[in-house]
C-alpha cells in the first residue's frame, strides 16, 4: 500500500538512492555529480524550512519524492514555487507521481501558493539519456508549456534544451494573504 508523508533529513540516504541514477544515467537533472548524503540531508532540511517535501512509501520503503522550492527570491514571487519530482526507476508508470503531485499541490494551496512552475530538461531529439516523458507527465497533470531555452544544458557530450511549464493552483485576488510556511499549518 502506498503512503505519502512529509520527508525528514533522516530520509537523505534512501532518497539519494532514488535520485542518484537521475544524475549518473540521465540528463533529467543537469547535475553532474551525485551529492553526498550530508549535502542531500542539508537540501531536505533547507526545503522543509519553508516548503513541503513529500515521500511516497510502499511497504515502508521510499519509492518517490516531490518537493517545492522558491521560484525566485524576491518577495513579489512569494505566491509562486518550483516543483520537482523523482520516482524510483522500478516504480515508473504506477501512478505514484500523480499521487505525490496531488498531495504536494494540496499542501501548496493551503500555504497560499497560486502558481507552480516546473523546469524540465528537454531533448532536441530523444536519446538514451533524455526523453520528453517528464513534459508529457506534467502536461497530463495540467501544466502548460510557457517557454523553452535552447541548448542551455550540456551533459553526456550533448546539448539539451530546458522548458518551463506552469500550473495555476489558486485564484489571484487583488490583495492576497501572505503565504504561510509549510510548518505553520
């Protein structure tokens, strides 16, 4: 049975096991080197200081995670965030991503977030390192393409594009309430 819970820095090692193949075997992330467990723990801690970081577990074993982070540091962007998701290679196509994003968007909505953005690596031509599956996944969840940067990421001896996709998850009132921190509700 799949459960979704809030991550903790203690999850760093198991979540890094999910993330590492994305670094070493794909261009889904433009990161070249797998972070250390300590660095990954610090990333989780930093995200949780303001945003949700969720873990999907099956039989008490993490099989995926999703989190939000700041879209931009300037105050006028407080009602926006960037979303990220990683699913264990042996659990693709099981609906875990949809469940994680639904839970993430629900938490973000309670916080007062209005817009979610996804920064996604995109190939000119699909190859062994990168397909358009993440773009299709986000489109299926209601994200729409808003821009593409051409040949901006270089990995595995190839140039890759990067697209931005957007999903509105809340209304846009004239005077919005301040955004809450994830830990205040």
